[in-house]
C-alpha cells in the first residue's frame, strides 16, 4: 500500500474507501494514499480522507457511523498529505480535533484519536512553528491549554467554537465543565508542539514545557506525560542533545535525583508515596532522554550514543532480572521495589528500540546479543535454554531480517525468533507477546533492509520515527486505545538506502574494499575521517564530504561531495555519484581480493616464493610484496627471468630487486620488470667491460637504448612531450644510470691520448698492439657524449684560435657544437685549445 498508487485509480480507491467493509484494509489504504502523495495536498485524496472525519462533514451530509479506528487513521493520513505545508485551514481543523471527543462507538479510543490529531497537526506544521504563529489565534496557547498548564483559562476560546454540525452530532469538546481533560488532550498537544518547533531551539516554548520540580508537581503530572515533555523539549532543543551520561543526568530535576539516590540510605526518612512518585518520574525521564538520543543519532552508528544506550538498557534489564554485574555501582539500585514491572519493561523496550534506531542497518553484534538476552529474560528461559552466542549474522539471516521492512507485517517478524533461538514456549500473557513484538521490531531495525538501509535525521524522518516509537506500548495486538498500531509501520518513511557495495570491474563480483570516509565539521566534532570496509552504510548527505578508496590492493579513487541538507539520492538518480549503491574498483596486478587472501600471503610474490621454498617460509601477516625476504626475492627473479644472471651475494642487486618488484606490482606495470632488469644488467656489464683486461662484448646498442630512454624521460619532465601516464621508468633510476655511465667513461690517461689522436687526425687506436678494448671504449665515449666528427671539431677549434678571447672558451664551444655533451666540451677545451 505504501509503495504508491497512481492518480488514475483514485476514483476507484475512493469508491472502495466508502465501503469500509474491512477496517484494517481501509486504514492501510488511506495511509498508503497519503504517504504516496506526502506533502502534495492532492485535493482528490483530501476529499477521500475528509469523508472519514464526520466532525467536519457539512450539515447537509448524511450522518455516518464510522469506527474510531478509521477516523484516527484518516487524521494521520491528512497530516501526511499536508506535511510541511502549514496549511492554515487544515491546521485549524486539526487543532480543534485534539480536544474533540471521538464520534465512534468506542469512547475508550478517544486518547488515540487526540494523539493522531496531534501528530497530524505537527506534520502539517513540521519544523515551521515560528512561521505558523500568524495563521491562527494563538495556537501555541491553545496547545498549552490542552497540556494543562497553569495558565488555563476558564472561558471557552473562540477557536474552539462549534462546527456547523456540532449540535447535530453531539460530539462536544474534551472538557469536563470548563476544564480540559488533560489525560486525553495532553499527549497529542505535546507531540504537536514537539513537531511544530522541531530543531527550532526555541527557548520560549521549552520554558513552558517544564519538568516538575516539586513533590506537588510530581503528583500533579502523570509520569508518562513527564516522558513526553522530556522528548518534546529535546526535539525542540535539537542541537543540545549530547551522547553523554552527564547530559542525561542534566534532564533529571534535583528533587528527583536526590530522592532516587537516597533510596538505599536507611538514615533518610522518605515517605513511601513520595518514593514511588520519585522513582516513577526518574525511570520515565531517563527513558525519554534515551528516546531523544535515539532520534538525534538515528542511523548514525554513533559510538558514544551506542555505548550510553547499551549501558542504560543493561541497567534496566538488571532491575527486572539480574543478568550482569557490571556498572551496577554507577546507577541507583532497588527501583523495582517502588515501580511496577510493567513500567520497567516498557522503559527497557523504549531504550532498546532507541539503541536499534541508532545502529539501524548495521547488524551490530553487541546490540543483537542484548536483544536475544532481553527476549530470553522476559520468558524466563534464558538459563534453561543455554543459548550459544551467534558470532555474526550470515547472509540468510540478513535477508530474513530484511523482510521486516514490510510495513504491514510486524506480526510476521515473530517468525524470526524461532530461527534465532530454536523452539520457544510463548507465554500466554499479553505482556509476553508485547515483549516479543518489541524485540522483533528492534531486530528488524538492526538488520533494516538486510543491512542495506538505515534511518535519516531529516525532519520528516524524525516525525515518522516518533510515530513509530510513541511511548505508549500496546497491551495486545488489538489495543488501539492510546495509539493506532498501524502507525508503527510508518518507520519505513524514515529509511534511506545509504548502502555502498564495491564491485570488481574485471570480474563483476562484489568485493571487500577499505574506504576512507570524511565528514564535515559539526557542533559535536571537528572534520573527521574514519575507515569503513564495504559493504557499508555511509553517513548522511548533510555531513558527507569525501569517500576515498584506500588500501594497498585497489587503485585509489576519490569521490568529492558538497554537504547539503538533502535526502539521499533515489534509486536510478543520474546525479547519484554512487550509482545506486555500486562503486566499481580496480584491483592491482599481483594482489588478490580480501576474500581469497585475507592476510596478504597469496600475492604474486608469495605464490612465487611458494614455488621455490614452499609455504613454510612465508611470513604471514604482512600485506603485499614486503612479505618476501631479500633472498627469496632473488630466487623469484631467477625463476621468472632465467636469462638474467646475478650473484646472490650482491647486496646491491638484492636491494634493487626488492624495490623494483614493489614498484612494478604496486603500479600495475609488471612488464616493466624486464625493462628495469635489462637496464640494470646493461650498466653492470658495462662496468665489467671497463674494469676487465679483455673486452668480451663490443656492441654499443645498449648505450643507444639507454640514451633514448633518457631523452624520452627528459622530454616528459620538461613538458615537450605530453602523456597521460607520465614517465614510464622512474626518473631517479634513470638519473642514477646516467651518473654511473659518466663515471665509467671518465677520461683515463689512455682514453685522453686516444681522444686527442682521434680529434687531431681522425685515427683509431691500434687494435693489433692494444686490442679492441681501447677502440671500443673510445666509440662508447664518442657515442654517449655526442662528440662531433674530427673535421668539424678541428674547424671549430681553428675558428676559436683566431679569436682573441681571454676568458673561458667553453661557452663558445657549446654554441658551435650544440650536440656535444658538456663533459666532452671540457675535454676538447683542455686537450686542443689549451695546448
């Protein structure tokens, strides 16, 4: 029903609504219509809803006897349809309905009718309390009049004047004489104020929603109404909610705190009536503060809020039945002697539900264990069953719990419990069924949408969650006296699909990947970055700043966002940077996924090492190529590159192999490994030839290749050549090769003589008397430094000698011989011009 109904069938829907043969179906249909067109003020749907509110029928309309359940559902649907519009006429009608007696035959459900009107009024003026003050005649005063403030006036205000058919209907205001029946009107009025001034930080409204400060006031205000006042105050002062025990203690008046702390003191003479009143107020204030925390940090997985709510849940659980001895000294003891078990259980349910709202969609293990324990305690079978702890919910469990998103099947969530605990003997008492439903609903929140959805903290979402968590729990499945049970399914309106799954772009399979999430600065913390492992739930759009794929196994990518107070992107939105929860990642070559290789010992290097030494030589626990020792690395190079020869004792070569393998694999360029080794061995061979007495190889092609690589790298660095991938080989490595070649070709005395003879006469060394080494080294020198032909050099030297130059002639040589290296220029200047 909630998923949406098109305009084309509204006429047929209206016809069906007039039949109302099945009350639950009719109520569901009205709620479905209203949520599908939430905030649109669709006139045709509004007419269908007004049909089910007899108090606003025109006098000529035939009298209808409608069940209170349908009237209550129609009021809530009206608020959803006009959500956030601040429509004056609608607000005026809903305000009058808070104090109107239900027109149905079941007058016991009139409180639920007034609460529904209060929620509806709050939805219409959601967060716009200050803007709506001019629309009506003192609506805030009228709401405080319903709450029962001390400023109650005896005269009947004009705003509550009778409607056109009130004399015919006989449905008077909720008044006994000239006084308001606050037991009926106060909850709806407080809820309306909380939603109207949601997040407004209005000190004026909060100052009038006071918490009792004296024993007389505690006797005057019902304890459950004190809880509603705490919730309303905190929703208005949204920015002051803080996840700390000190903040919760600040919600408790001094008279209540002193009274509770003195319960175990035998020296204090405390009246039993005052003690019961104080404890009743204390547990309701704490529960109201915990609900406020749950709403403030809904879906955030805030660690401080989770720990605080868990601590209070265990505290109340221990008051019902001792299950844990931790932290008992930090809370007042013996509450169960002054308050009934039903009140303690209700407060525990509300705290547990608030905890699940904070951790919604996370499957938090500690919270899940608490839910299992609380359910077992209620049924007095926890110690008898010896239930083992479940390590983590598996996929089947997540899918099953994800089915709880169905808004019309809370009762069906009972099927989850046998799966978790085995066969359970359900107590015939209604409270046991109520306990099971609360725990089941909390488990549904914890695994919301199979771990793919969570709650938002937008105004609309907070209102929907408050409707679901309204702190008047039913005593049975058909108990609609204080709150229509169908409304507790509206939590689906507060959900967002902020789930993110990484997909390997090569295999198309979901993979685990580490993310670095950055959120903007808020009133509670500065700009913060934290790590998540996909699949995960991201923070809200209003605080999300960047999401970066990090870790050594996947190529990094950064998604930059602008934090804005907008709902999460809908499914299929083209502007969604996360593509409806899918982020494609690219795995680096030589590394395995975290599923195949959790600890990093199955990488390319590790597999090669297995081939050489076997798995016993692995040093498990290191991730990536650094898990391989230097000796093992040499063996890997020899196996994969059999043409390369290196001595194991060559420490420099071992270190070089370690660095170059890491470089190639981490940058996903394994083919460069052959290039690095070829260049390295080329320089090694050149050094051996220069230092040995006999020349084994006289080929100068390798020097030409090295010189070409240097020229390419220089062109990339200077910008003369543009490429998207940058330089191929590390510039530092090429620079070291250049320096090494220049050191090897440094002019010795024999090479200087050969170079002078070559430049003067163009003659080569005599190979018959000195061997081919001298001529080969000379050719390497000429090629590497780009020495011009002897005739060109001689002509240049003659021209310079005819000039009368007293300073250095090197700059002039560089100008006349542009292709010659500076080292060769200096040798020419020293050998020819200086002689």
